[in-house]
């Protein structure tokens, strides 16, 4: 039997922290009838530039098939709509509707409230340091590539 505990692994702690933060944020967003993934989509689309599905999938941290299903549901509920790309008619861009933009504004306030709550719990300097470390980890060399 291995003496190494799962709790000794960084990836475990990252996953555990993500799970807790995601669940807390999801509970807040459910008050508006939205999911974390819907908030991410609406937040990215808030710049009114529209996004192709592949680009959007990467930005909102979803795989393409899951994003397609989510987009279909969001189209059906009037939050987003699809438009042919004026630069390339073969591509389709996703845009927020007025209803989606209004929801995004409400969700942005809830997410900001959630962020402030986390910052109150851990302090501004720890929260800023954590963001910086996580950004370095995400933007740095691929951690899963073999040397």
C-alpha cells in the first residue's frame, strides 16, 4: 500500500479548490437561472464582437460539443443568436442578444460579489498572489508535456 496521500498532490488541491469555488458561484448564479458556463459565455460575448464556436470554446474553458449544446439552449432561451461571419460566410458567430446582455450585467454583479466574498475570506494580498500564481501556471510552459 502506498504511503503517499492524494492530498500531497498539487493537482488534487487545485481540483478541490475549483470544485468548491465553482459550486459556490453556481449557487449564486442559479438565483438568476444561469450556470457558470452561461455566465462565461455571456461575459466573453459582452464586448459585442461575436465569437466563432472554436474560439469561444477555448475562452470559456469548454469542449466544443458541450459548448454547442449550451449554445443551442441559450439560443432557445433568447440569450444568444447565431450570425454568419461577414468576413467568411462559412463561419458562424455567436452574439449575445439584448436579453443576454441584460442577464450578463446581472450575472457580472453576482460574480463580483462572489469575488469580493473570497477576497474578504483570504485577504487582498493572498487573493492577488493566488491569481498571479494561477495565471503563471496557466500561461506558463505546458505542465503536462513530457520533458
